[in-house]
C-alpha cells in the first residue's frame, strides 16, 4: 500500500494535535474523536487545496472547533458555554512537544498494561487497530475493545507530566510502547515495504526525549541504544527494488556507523550502572552483530551467553527463536531444531526459523517447504518474496 505525502503528514501531526486538544479541553476520548474529524477533513481538502503552511495549526483549529461544537451541543455541559464563548480562536500549536506527555497519559496507572500499550500505539504511534493486533498476536476485536475501554477510563484525567512518584509506574509501559513502535517501523507487520521508516524515526525521537528527561535510567538508555544499533543496519537491509537482504548478506559498509558509535557509547554508559535489564541486553546483542566486520567474524558464543541472560530476565517467543539461531551457530542446527520442537511455537517467524535451521542442516527440500509455509502466513510482501526465494 502506497502512502501519499498527505497521509504521511497527517500521521506525523496526529499525536501533537491530540495532545494540544487534551491539554486545552481535557477528556482524552472526546479530543481524539475531534482530532479524527479534523484528519478526515484534511484528507479530503488538502489534496485539492494543498497542504497549508502550518499543517498542525490548521488541524488544531479545525479539531478545536469540532470539540467546542460537541461541548455546546451537550445538554449536560451547557453551563460551560459562557466560558467557551470567550475563548479566542486557537492559533498555532505550542512549540513544545507534548507527545511525550500524551504518552504518559496513555500509560495512566488506571489502565491495564495491555490497554496502556494499545492506546499509546494508537494515539502516539499512529498504528491502526489491525497493526496493533499483529504486534500482540491477538484478535483485532480484542485490541479495539481495549482501546475503547481505556479511552473511557481516561475521562477527566489531567493532561500534565505525571508526578515523580507515578512516573516509575508508567515507565515500563512507555518503554514497551516505544519498542513496539520501533519494531513495527523496522519490520512492518503488513504492506509492500519491509520498513516504515517514519515509525522507526518517531520511536527514536521519543526515546531520545525520554532519555533527556531520565538520563540516569539504564533501561531507557539501553532502549535508545538498541534502536540506534538496529536501525543503523536499515540502509543495507533491502535492495534498490525493496527486496529483503538478510544480515549475513548485507553490505556492512552501508551501515550507519555514526549511529553505531552513538548506540555503543550509550550502551557502555548504561552498563556501568546496576544489573543489565532486557533492553540493555538486547542492545548488547545488537552491538556484537554491529562490531563484526564480516559475518564470519560474529562472536556467536557471546551472543548466546547474552541470549541466555535475556531468556532468564525476560523470556518470550522472539527471545526463544533468536536464541535458537545462536544455539545453531554455536552447537549446530540439530540441537537448535530439538529446542524448537520443545518450544512448540506456532507463528510464521517460528516457521522461518525452522526453515533456516533445516537449510543449515543441509535439508534443502525440508527448508523450502517450511519457507513456503512461513511465506503463506506473513502479511509483509517484502518478507514473503524473500522467504519464497529460499533456499537458493
């Protein structure tokens, strides 16, 4: 699916517009509804009239009018009409970036962790309900219900940075949201392109802001380092026509070595603190890959040790799959295949890993069958083309 320049601009502006409205009027759910109406109006008018000089100010103005109209039409709020009438027409949105404050609001402690993540991905990351569902591997209806309930619970919540006492309670969900947004940008869950660079860039931007606010938090630094060390490989990850290039076949001279240096420095500083957390460990794994000048120089034993630590502190399906690849590189594919059988995972990425392990074991026919199975289950066209091209 091709995204037009207007659609890209609307996705970029949506979180800031929602944040501006919530700051001014409160009531997250109603303000997001007003923002959606403004986005719809822009999607209709901008292709004809052109994108305004200040897109955010245009959207905030239209959305504010929609919100005021809704307030005035609500009989239970008629007493507010007099105060609303004296409000000046809204000018340009504030220069300060309220997106992070909006993210903390979406991670309000009144919400379950699953709802916090889903709502923030929707309001801050701009992901659709279907994309969020794929990130969680749950039905789309489940995610839609979580978002609806979360918005209802946020009625009346104050739009302001959380007190220091509450910040820690929300931070884990905030980090997870940034991680999921980045992952969706680095490997899109669906569509023709492998990457959605605007989402990865937004996740990195928000992680930088979070690190600026919390410079002593090792896991925030680890998360930002992980993003930089991973995104550094993006220029070499696809061919000119958008085909996926696996890590072992990438032209490493095309990697962003400035990003690698920045990520490595962040990680080194973070690891000097307390015991490493999940994001620091993942960043360390990415750093080992990035340090290898050639695929054969990769220190797989160190990577396996790091995955063993990660599995101990934050086990999960993707950790299991990635660890099994490291097991294959250190101890051979048969041992990794036995581990995959024991894991009992049912997902297209598990199918792809099994195919890779069979290919390493010399079973080309078996590998091809599992690559085809994985290709049939993925919703990303670039990934599908790559899987169907294996083994060569």
